C-alpha cells in the first residue's frame, strides 16, 4: 500500500513538472514585454480578475492589465478589446469592472466588447474564436499566466502574442504563482483528454 501511494505521488509530481516544462518551453517566443515588438492585431483579449484582493485592498493584477490594455489601444497595436471575465452576480462582474476602469481613463466604450462568460482562461479563448470570430489576437495578462494562455491559444488554432502586464511582487503573491503550476497541468488535461467539451 505504501509503495502504491509513493508511486502515485511521484507520478503526479512528475506529470506536473512535465506539463509545466512543456507549456513554458513551447510558448516563450510569444511573450512580449515591449509593445513595440508586437505585430499588432485587430483585437486584444484582456483576461479578467477581481478588482479587489481578499483583504479588500485594490488588486494590482487587475489594474496592471487595464493599464496594458489601454496602452495597446493608445499605440494602435489593437483596434478593439474583448474584456473577458466571470460574472457571479450583479455585485461581481469582471468584464464590466474592466470596462468602467478603461472608460474612466478616457477609452471610447465603442472599442470595448464585453464577454461576461469567460469563467476560465480556456473558455475565454474558445469564445474569442467561436463566438466573436477572431483567429488572431494579442492576449493581455501577467507573465506567469501568459504561458498557459498562449499554449491553449495555439492548440485552438489562434494566432496570438501575449503582451505581459506588470506582475506585482512575487513574494506577496506566491500562492497565485503556485496555483498556476496546477492550472497548467489542468490545461493539458482539458486540451488532450477532455477536448470534446470545448467544441
């Protein structure tokens, strides 16, 4: 019994490592920190997150993504933005929150497309292609999340680059980074074992 448990733990750990090495290793070239290096696209996809952290303070992940999205519109790297996020209730609407933040910074609301059904990264990307009809885009999120976004996009046949928003201090957000290790593993399972669910 102990040998079986040990084998299971080691196999699980090895699978997580393989998935992460695979995803990071195959997507690095698509990650861009300087907007001048972007090819440009008709649309940018901004991945939603909460405006506030658990303790009620402002979430720097949210505001850094909004700032990067504004930069791409202002420099003409994208013509429109798809704001994709979760909507749990009238009190929690990630896409609407991004829209309000961008309008407050002077962005024309006509340039903003709201996708309120982007509950997961994989769903946001699938909807970008299958609902909104785009097959080329610039993704906007933090670097740690960017690798998984690009991996999923490539598997779906999307031509994408990722413009990375500034990542807050890693030490203060270590749990978010650790969760991403498991999320990348889940992405491999979704794409290669449960792919029928995405059609």
